[in-house]
C-alpha cells in the first residue's frame, strides 16, 4: 500500500492515456464519445490534442476500440488489467482459506537484457503479491482461489516471463517459513489501510462541498490512486494480516465511486 503523500500527489502523474482508460473502466457501458473524453480532459488540465493523441495510441496498442465514429470503448482483450480494474470491488472473493502452503516463482533463468519485458515480469509478480525470498525465488501464500494452476495462467496474462516457473511449495524449514512470513510488513499494511480509510471518508464528505466540475476532476484523480492501491494489495491471508480494515476500505471506496460516477455522468451529460 502507498503512503499518504503518494496518494495525494498522484494528480501530477495523470496522462491522457490514464484519463481515457480510467473513464472507460468506470463508465457503466465502458464506452464514451471522443468529445466527452476531451471535455473530461479539460477538467483535469489536459488539452484536447493530448486526449486525441492518447486515443490514437491506445487504439493502435489494442487497449481501446473505435466501434463507431467518434466513440471509443475499452477492449478487455487488449488490457491484462481489465478484470482487476473492473472487479476491484470483488477483490476479496479471490481469497480462499490458507492451509499453510506457498506458491513460488523461480525466475533465475529469465534474461534481464530486455528491460521492458523484465519490468513487465516483475510487475506481474507485484500485482499478485509476490516478494523475493531468495535470489531467483519469489513467494506468496497459496490462498488465492483456484490455486497454483489458476495463478500460473493469470501471471502469464499479466506479463510473467515465459522462462519463469510457477509451482507449489510445502515443507519450508522453520527458518525459511519465518523468513517468508516476514516479507510483508503487517504493521505498515494496517497503518496504510487505516490512512486510506480516513482519506476516503474525508474526500467523500468533501465532494458534497464542491461544484460538479471540480468534484468530477478531484474524484478522478483521488479515486484512481486509491483503486490502484486496492488492485496492488497482496491479499494476504488472515493469519498474516487481518482483513477487517481492508474490507472497510473496499466498502467505503465502493460508496465513493458510486457518488463519483454519478457526478461524472452528470457533468458529461451522459
């Protein structure tokens, strides 16, 4: 989870592509007109040209489709994070009871020379909560629905290198078990959950005091930062990190997004 400053400073990182993908992800139909997207861009300080260039690039990359003249839609087949972004509310359902086993990724044979592929490989592991235990071996608790078979396929879709091996691990020594359990800082995670819960509560009340245009812009910047923290949460089992605050954060953020989406639809005339 991110600290407070990182969440609050995310506005400086908003690009045309971020805007387009975020709005298409949250729109009920997952599609918007180019004029609406350009109007949204103006609200967050992006020029029409910036948004249109982003649309052209995203269509070329296959992340967005152009089903009708002047209309753009999110292409789930072209974006490995589509299901994560669309289903962050149901994230907790991906967790199952933990029986003490682990999932390992052995990547000592993955070439590092292609920096883009290596970053995608590392990013895929982070998105599913893996941490380095030893050189060449990353692990996470085996508590995700579907077990290692489903996780292996999921990781490949997220960009895990073809040379990496994903497998179950049982029978750690006592020292290795303790080392694995200590890879995640429980107290930091709990503090970050609490901080984000407080932020969402404050921002939810703040939306009511702003004009629709200002509320729309602010909710996009703030909402995207919190949702990305939820997406990147390692979803650790109860035995390692209690889930109460995480569940509270997801519930509160769902309430926030419901309000924010209504504001955006009103502002865009949808």
